[in-house]
């Protein structure tokens, strides 16, 4: 999966969809990047909460984040076993709302950005793990990473990994700390990837500083579109280099 995603849904609609009581005024974001604050839905004493967290998971035992790699995604197949994520998988599961994400398809030296979204443009949620990291001076920061899985069509035409998209019917169980790790792992299995569409977009999305609705306008595809991508339109413009995937 790529290292960028978007949330343009208005706060009132997102609040109604995820059922939290908070009333944040989170502005539309079209190019969210790692280490930035991102919206996260958690559960606290049985109630859903909207919180902002750093996109980049830091385990509690890390002494200095500079000595730890940037972790923006976690493989769903091994999250329960890895020491860095095992405790969070049991006790600190969350949802990361989104209505689109980006991936870059490589063809030789050319990387073409694509946007993945639901055909109706509606919300969905990445299952995620979070952790509060405490610095040596006692300050705290909440950190989060989304879970990924092997890609299925049509996303497999772009990249071999993709974020998991969890069914809305499973949101409650996923968030509930009483849900066992074994059961939580089962909730990650139903695939929603086939419901998404891929749209080629402008290489302007490569730059973090670009963060406007024009990034989601359909653009010309690469000279040879990957099978299953189904670009909306094609352009005679020369292909441009883009951002490589931050996910493995």
C-alpha cells in the first residue's frame, strides 16, 4: 500500500458513521502523510471516541524514536506474534477513517499514482493498532499504524500489499477490548478490496505540501495501464515519476 490517504467527508457525516460523541472540526485532508496527526476512533469505557494520533507506531519500550524505524503499517498476518505489536493487538485496537488512499504502480522507472476509493466515494475504515509512547521527560504521544494484508484484485494490479478494510458490521467487535486476539484476527479476514475502484491521479500527490481536492481529479494513466486498474481516461502526456510505496 501507499503511504498517503485522504479524508474529505464532513465531520458531521463522519461522526454519524462512526458513532462517537466528540465533535471535532477536522478539516478535509487530501494527502495525509506519515508522522502527521490523523483521526483515530477508539473505545473508552464502552464509548467510541475521536482522537488525533501520530501516524507512526512507537512501542512503549522504545527509548528514542530516532533509533526505531517509522512504522506506519503492520502486517495483519503476524501482528499477534511480533513483540512490538502483540500487546496492542490484544488491548489497543482502533479504526482509522478514510474515504480514499493512494498507491503507486511501477512500470520500469515510471511510477504512476492511483487513488483507491469506493465507487460512491463513501467512508470506510482501516483496522489499526495504537500505543502511547512516553518520552524520557515524561511527555506522552499517542501513535498509530494501520494493518495490511496481501492485495486482491483490483488492487493487486498496483501493489502486492494493501491496507485491510474492515467491515462496518465488525467495528464493534474489533474495538471491544473483551474481544480475544484470536477472534480479532478472524475479523480481519473478510475482504472489501473488490468493492474499490482505481483512478489514475496527478503526480502532484507525490508532494506532501500539495493537499487540495485537485489531487483527486482523474488524470492520464501510464503508457500501459496495469490489468484491472480500469483508468477513467487516458492522456497523451508523458508519464512522470512518482512516490514509491512506503508499505511492504
